[in-house]
C-alpha cells in the first residue's frame, strides 16, 4: 500500500475539515441532540368521567439541545392516534425526536377522549370527543404562542399533524371555518379522514401532506382519495403518498421514490417555512449549534 506523503496527508486533512464544516441545512438535516421536557401543563378542560371536573391537559416538549439561541425554532404540534378511545402523547416520540434533531420544537399533546365524556352540544359522545380534541389542540396552539419567547419559537412557522385520530384532529382544526386557530404552515395527515367536512379544505388553507396505506381497513384509502380530490379541486398545495400493501399505520422509515416517508415529510415542511426566514438560516451548520 502506498503511504501518504506529508503534502498529500495535509491535503486530505484539509479536505476532511472542509467536508465537516459544510453546512447541514437547518430544519432539513438531522444535526442536534434532543432534550425532552415531559408532562408540561398547557391548559385544562372539562370532563364528566370518572367525575365532573376540569382536568389538566399535558404535553411533552422536544427541543434541539443547543446553546445557540440566535435563531428561532419552527413549531410542530403532534397528535397521537387511537380512535379517540385511547392513546398517549408518548406515541409521537420518534417523529418529534426527528424534527427536533433538525431544529424544530415539537409539542406532543394529550387531549380528551371518549372515556373522559367531555361535554358538548352533540348528543353523540364520539362527536363530542372529536371536537373536544380539536378544542384541546387549539388551546395547545394558543399556549405555545403565549410561550414563544421561553422556548425561542418562530410561531409564524407552526405546523400540525398526527396519525389516525391525531390526523383527524389536525385537519379539523387547521381547516375549520368556525374557529380562528393560529395559521399553520402545513398539515401532516397520516392515515386520517375528514368525512363530510372535507369541504372545509379551501385553496388558501395550509398545504397538506397525505400518507395512507392502500390496505387500510380502519380508515380506508378512499378517505385519503377524497381529501386529495378536494385539495386538487380547490387548488390547495399538497403531496400524496398512497402506499401499496400497507394497512392502518405506515412506518415513516419506509422508502418511497428514493427517500423515506419521514424525509418526504421533512422536505414538504421545509418548503413551507417562511421563504425569507428559510433563506436566512440556510447556511447554518451543525457545528454552529
């Protein structure tokens, strides 16, 4: 084996140094360790089971672990699934860690469920629970905006998404014509549905990413096709991934068109970040953290 000369070794070391200093793209490339604060109260809401009380509502916060506070972090609100019957904010750990490692602050929230018997105007307990979840997500968004300075947030770039019931809640909040939630930059619908409220989707609503398994027997793929058709009809920016052979729940590490679904989600969100802010942060490197 040919030994390196001093000059070639120097060139190699310089090349390695240059390569290591090449900027990782903030908000797109994983580059930070993640710190987590669990069970932070974001509000409270009425339940009637097991007794009528105003129950505290909690979220977990995933943040990039960096002392660099010269840049503000975009926000992701993540909502777990479970058919509004069960589920917990811990189920969104992997997604939140991935986003926080790229520079987001991800808030995974708990919300009221059918067993809590939340009050409401509908006589149907399931409908009451769905809209209680929407109200809780809206409350979380307001709390996040109120605490933007504490967590170094850029709440102009707020995203929302979830799986199954979490996707339902995300869409019913983000596209709801009857309430005034914070403006979301984009929504991630992972195997969710909107049912007859799909007409809430309008051209000027937040762009939408749809991921759904074609073999889903819980929420059939026709729900995703209906949402996509409405987005197309009104001219809403969207991307759709309907996955062959997958049922209710699609692993985000699955590769589609040369990238994981997770990276497709990250790229979709990245395109929606305020252009001026994205350009300003483009050259920040992982070593700058």
